[in-house]
């Protein structure tokens, strides 16, 4: 839960950055999306749910690397060789940075997807 909370705080920061890029359009779209009732479940909505799940995974994994890094330090205190500690800490840092970058990109796609879902939807069939 602690890692989820840290990820949620980072997601709020991503929202702030998106608002700066889009002149607050991101938050307006998000609020409008929350007030939207769909009579049917458009494909884009399922896609948005998939993106939310991916974003939560990326943020959870990123901040779990902090915990893993602390565990590696503990292993060092127990006598694990220095080269192994450096290697494992490097891996933790790499995964942390990679997942934060991926989360930022997923957040952008999710924002665009919500904006599209607020537009005119086609019902065929």
C-alpha cells in the first residue's frame, strides 16, 4: 500500500505536468470523463482501462525498486561481495528509471485516449 501511495503521488505530478503542457486541458478532460455515462462500452474505454492497469504496474514496479535497493544494501551488510551489490543496485536504478519513463509515456497515451472518448462515438450495427 505504501508503494501504491507513492505511485499515486507521482501520478498526480504527471497530471500537473500534463496540465502545463496542455493549458489545463488534461484536468478538464479527466473531469468531463468522470462525468460521462456510456450506454455501451466503447472499445476505447476498455483500452483506457488496460492503460490504467499498465500505469499502475509501471509505477508499482518503479517504486518497488527503491525497496529492492534497500534490500540489496542489507545483503551488502551481510557480506555479499561488492561487485554483486554494485550490479544489483545498478539493475534496481535502471528498472526504476525505465519504469518512470514508461509511466510518463503511458500517462500521455491515457490522457489522449480519454480526450478521444469525450468526442463523438460511432455506434455501428
